[in-house]
């Protein structure tokens, strides 16, 4: 299975301060593990372009994009919320992270590859239409999904989010857009402290209590996600791939294993194969224990290649 790996050096320059868990080493850890697993050379490598204002404006109001660009400092850090900051390189990194999803969508829709993984940062699924938060500035996955809908005329796309935190931004962007089915699992209570009700045919939220492991996660997917996905029949699947629900990650208290990430990837690929010509675009969100992140992301990519 042909899979693209999309990244950009600018994504390693974004910094939010010493000791911040969302660090450049996350991208390096994943790429090093791909070498260790002997997967790196079998991927199609691409540099992420900048997302254009037009592409971003499908998801974020133009004044928000312009305001974020103007906020970027010439030196030091500027805080946009208590745990999210911009350095001089942040805006460029955010443009590339969003642009990676546009390129990934183009590559998949034009048949150059069947699947893609965007190894980018800053992450995106907390970014609402007009608010940066939770380490996120632009909603990368939403930019890609909107590109698929508006440029390629798809009628049904699914967004699968298995990050340990609720993807509040993605729900905000696509609220009321019935062309998009959002399936999310997350620890609750936990940042951003929301637990929205599910909307049949549109949003399937599966909150998991602290301490939940792979059995509870798999049950939620089988009992809640799969019936909705089968009824929806997505023509393309986008993935907010957060690996911070891993048992080794101390950002939260779920207990998923690396094998659980392999399992959910197989489930996603099966849905895409049956309804969407195998088309999957996956993008890095959370994951802060570097070893667990690297092992889980490499397993995810391996299963994208195999499935």
C-alpha cells in the first residue's frame, strides 16, 4: 500500500518554552523509529507546502488567520492561552502543518498514494474556528477535510479522533455540517473539560473514565463508532492521530497499548477500503512520552501501509 509521509523542517522550529511537552523532539522520535522498523525508505516523502489563505478560510475566518500572523513575535514568546505560545517560527510551522493536510488530500484524491501520514506540529484538533488553544493554532485535519469536500466534491468524509483529549476544535468547525461524521474517544473529565452529547449521523462521542484500557476503548469503537460509520459510508477518512492515551504517557490516565493503536488503524483501514477506496489521511496530534509516541506512531504507519 503506497503511503506518503509529509513533514517540513519548519515544524521543528516551533517552540513554546523549555520543558514544554509539545516539543520538536516528537517528530524526530517518530522518524527515528521508522528507520529502526525499516519503514522509512518504503514511504513516499514530501515536504509540506504552506496552506494558503483561501484554504485556511474554509475553516477559520480570514480575520483570525491575519490576527494570528500579526501576533507572531520577532523574538521571545507570546502566549495565546496559559499552555499555548507563539515564537518567531510558530506561524510558519502552523501554515506548513495545515498545508500538509492539503497536500495529503491532493495526493490521495489524485491517486498518487492511497494513504498519507502528516508528521507535523503544532497539532490542530483543539483549534476552533476563531480561537487557538491547547497547543493548537490551525485545525489541520479540518483544513484537509474541507479541501476534500470543497475541491473534490466529496459528499461524506469521516474524522476519527483517538487522542486522549476531546477534539473540541474539530467539532466547532464542522458543527451542523452533515457532510462530516466525527467519531471521538477521549478521557473525561480532562482538558478541555467538555463532553458534548452525540448527534446521530454527525458526532459520536465516547468519553472514557480515567484508568480505562484497551478493552473499554475497543468496546466503544465496536459498539458506538462502527454502526455510525457503516451507515454513513465515508468516501474518505481523516484521522486525528493522538497517541497520548498510551499507558506510558503521563499527560492523562488512559491505559492504551501500542497494540491498541495497531488495532484501531486496522479498523479505520477496513472502513476506508469498503466505503472510500482505501483513502486515509492521518495527522499527528498528541503523544508526549517519546518512546511510546514513536512506537505507537510507527505501528500506526505500518498498519496504514499494510491495510
